[in-house]
C-alpha cells in the first residue's frame, strides 16, 4: 500500500531528474559520450554501494540477460532524449517525451494482460495538452519530435518491464545490471555514431575536469539513487502513475533553470496554465483510481 512518504519520494526523484536537463547543458562533450561515462560511473557507483551494504549480486543467468537487455532500452532512452534536444530544441524534445504516460497507459495493461483503463488514457492525453500549452511546438523539427516520442515510449517500456522484475529481484541489483547493459549498448553504438552522426567523424572522449563533476552528479545522484529508488517504488505505485508524475520533470527543470540561470529563462502565462493542467492530472489520479478502478468480486 502506497503511503504519503512514497508519493513525496517520487516527487523528489522527479525533481532530481528535472535537474538533469541543466546538467546536460553544462557538460561540454556530446550527448553520446556523456551517456557512455554516465552509465559507466553509475554501474561502478551502484556496485560499490551494494558492496558497502553487503547486497547480493546474485540473479539467475536468464534474469541477468533480461536486465542487461532492459539496460539497452535505458541507453536508447537517454540517447533519444538528449539527441532530440540537440537536433531540435528542448521544447520539441519534452513535448515528444510527454507521450510516456500515454504509452504506459497502453503498454502496462497489454503486457500484464489487463484491460486498458479509459481514465488513464484520458489523463495521458491531458498531460500532453498541458505540455503543449507550456512549450512552443515547432513542426519543422520532425527528427527531434520522432526522437522525443521514442524517448517517451522507451521510458514507459523499461518502466513496465522493471515493474515485473522488481517483484522478485532486489531493486539495487536491477539498477546495477541495467547500468551495465546501458554502458555496453552505448559502447557498441559508438562506432556507428562516429561514422554516421558525430561531428567531423570524431569522438570527444576526454571530458573536462568540470565535466567529470557534472557527469558524476548525473551518475550517482540522478541515476544510482533516483533510478534505483524509482524501481523500488514500483512495488507500491503503478507504472502509469509514476510515468504521469514524471511529466512534472520539465516543470521542475524550468523552475530550477530560472533560479540557476537567471533572467535568461523566461516563463509566460502559458507556462503557468500548462503547469496547472499537468498538476491537475497528477493530483486527480489517486481520486480517479479509487473511483473507477474498483476490484471485481466473484459472486
């Protein structure tokens, strides 16, 4: 049974993930190289934490393969999300990513062989409307929009898969093996990236000293802690509600950008209107779930 503390933890995690957008802007190396180091440091950090708390690394061979494959989905999610912003702009990226709750509303019941809940689909559409109001939508960035939608789909997909894995595997072990999988997938993508997308066909594999600080924050705070805690919360909260709340990430990110970066980050009336729509959807979910998602008893 979810408690108020669980909901507060979820919002704190989303707050941390909102900070990743700012860190991504502060890091000088391209997004693919950044994801490579982020996943490596995350795997090492998670492994060190598990050793410190005498955690178990033991999972079956089949489960380890599944977790590594899910990690490759996490890798694609990060590459798509950061790549979307690089080829278009943050607005297009986040509007595309906003489809995650809609994807979750369809994927979760399909993969768990349950019926699709109409109120969850409706809330997913409401969130998309809210983010559309906040961000200026530019249709000329077709690739950026496609990558943003891919980021939303993959976020929902690995969340649904993790919700099934966490029923029998420790959340920290899940995070450890998935970060290994994400690192391997990114490393395997590097040659393709170098000869097709990388600027001047060259990789930038040497971060600055300050880059290392920001990447470490991404890896250990925004990934090791936040990612593993979000997996842990899947024992109590539905994947859809987690994905719905995750749509507050751009809202938190813009607020932090305004505080950290100053007047260069301006918010108009559309921001507050869109924020109100998103918060309304998130806040109304528990009430709608209680009202419409009632268990069916056999007579």
